[in-house]
C-alpha cells in the first residue's frame, strides 16, 4: 500500500524517521514517499500495458514540482485544469503533446497559453467552448485537437455527492444524447478537430462497474459516429481510481485493468488515463503536533497544530484519514488502518485544529492511544487533495512539503512565512 512503516517504535517514511524530518522542518509538514508515488504509477502503467495508454497524471491531486518532475521522468503526461496547472506542467518539463486540458470554464487566456504549448488535447465541455477554441486556434493559424467530454449518466456508489461528475445534471461535459449531433456539427470546424472522446465519472470510484458502464456507452456512441463517417481515434477514460484510506477498500490497478481492457483491446483507439489520487494519495502523510488536550461536555478534544486549512477533506467530504502517533514506544504500532481499530488503553477523541470553526477537525470520535502535549501524530493517505487544497485561512502560513527517497530527504516546499501571507498585497 505504501512505504510508511514503524521501525523500532518510530514511524518511518522509507528509511527516514519521520521524527528526524520534523525536528528540522517543524509541523505541520507533508511528507511524501517517492517510492510509493512511483510504485503506484508503475502499477497503473503495468496493469494497462496491453492498451499502451498515455498516462496523464492529474496535477490537481498533488502538484508540487518535485512530484511532477519525478513522474515526468517516469514517462507520465499530465492532466491540467487551469493555466496555473499548465504552467506547473511546463515547469516540470512536460512534453506539450502529453498534456490534456479539462475544465468547464477555460478562459481565452488559458486556451491561448495551451495553444502556445501545443498541448495534446483540449477536453471540451460545451458547444460554446468548442467554437471558441476553433476561433482562437484560427487566429493563431493552428489546428487544435479536442476530446469531447461526454457525460455518460452513470451511477457510482460510494462517491461523495461533491465529487460525482458522471451523472446528468452535474456541470460536466455534454449529455451523451446530445453528443452525436455535437460531433456532426463540429466536423465543420476549420481549426479545431474533434476526434477524441473524454470521460471522467467522479472520484473516487470504488468499483469497476461504473467504468464498464461508461465505456460501453462511449463505445456505442463511437460506433454510431463511425456509421456516419466520423472517426474517433482517441478515448480518454479520465481518472477516479480509488486509493487506500482504510487499507482494503479499493480495487487494485490490476482489478480496474481486468474490467476495462477486454472492452478496449480490439479497438484501434489511443487510450488516455488521468489518474491522480491512485498515484499520490498513499504517497503522502501530514505530520502534526499535539498542542493541548481538553474536555468539552462528554467529549475529549486533542488539539493539534494542523487544521482544516491544511487538510480540508474531513470537514468537506466527511473523509476518513487514519491517524496514529509517530512514536509508538508507549503504545502499540497499528496492525491495520481501519476505522474499527481499537487497541488497549486507547481513548475516544476528536482531533481538532486551532481554526475558529467547529468544522475544523481531522477526525471525530476516533480511538487513539493517549497522547500528551508535544507528541507527533501522522495523518495517513494525505498525499492527494491534501496540500493541494490547503489555504491560508485564519492567516495560517501553509505547511512545508518534504520528499523522501530511500535514506535521503529534502524540503520540496518551504513552510510559508508571515511575509508570504502579505506579499501580494498592495
Ligand atoms: N480528470 C478529471 C477531469 C478530473 O476532474 C479529476 C479529478 C481527475 C482526472 C483525477 O481524479 P482522481 O484520479 O484523482 O480521482 N477534492 C476531492 C477530489 C476531487 C476530484 C476532482 N477531479 C477529494 O479530495 O476527494
């Protein structure tokens, strides 16, 4: 699952003790394992090898340049959703042809930047956007490739309402029953080619069936288009593969591949995948220090120095992140990361941050070994949508980020300072 393990009662990331890192960096700090990151990338690449896909890592899940550079060197392309993410991809020396650009509201400036970078595909989310791309490409005397994002209207059990995208009446893509007419109209465009189809049905999708349903619908559409002499050469099946928060809840890359490959292996389609979480989630932890403990009515609160501004997932999606002390010399090392884990002497606490909102928590009613002021806690499976969704709310400088590779580690983003908080203000 990952390369975070207890050795001699100390949590290690690969071969480095987490305690030794935070002694230098302070807390809160995100720590990533390069081995875990690349192993998860390799698993997807290996499982889908029979389709020879272009893997476009989704930058939004964890976009630090060091992470992007490591993945780029491994052969990854990138899924971007803004001019800022495109900027990051290019700074990581991505090949423009290996970039796909999604998003319902691309501005003219962002489209022009992507045209300048000669990106591979614009994932088109509406008729108006397509014709705008045609116009902008024309004014630069370029031809742009588009992939129509089709909303296949499939259900996916287990995905939070806020991250479900493949159902009708979400803002994403074009309804599948309108797609055929869209492709026919688009064939008249002079500067934008629409010969690809894009799907992204949500995140995380904890079973393989929604992919099978969506791809089956997409292939039927591709066949109907072929009968009308419109040829689709590329199918981008998006991201959404699940990661391990409790340890056993997600299909493996091999499971997704086993369900998906049979549908596509005899098709002459270029396949694109856009995994984010399944690569970065298990590669990162957030380390925080206990500040105080207190009683509030019948509840016990463990107050730590990380807050909702550092990791917003628990309060935004009621997400579960396993949390455990970094030093287990006074308690036991966990033998699993499930929400049902109980060990001798643990107590039920809410783990909360210092932000002025009752929604500021990392865990509620969680059984945890007794902790005291100064103890370090690790919040696991925090690599995806962790730092990436952090903010400076309450004027809290953002956390540091560290990348570990075997026995070595380095700071890949320094902790923000108070001056960073006000630097852009005039
Ligand atoms: N492609 C597109 C077009 C997407 O919108 C996304 C994620 C991905 C790929 C990557 O999905 P992944 O493989 O990471 O599941 N903040 C939420 C997740 C939002 C996902 C948004 N789109 C969370 O923390 O759970």
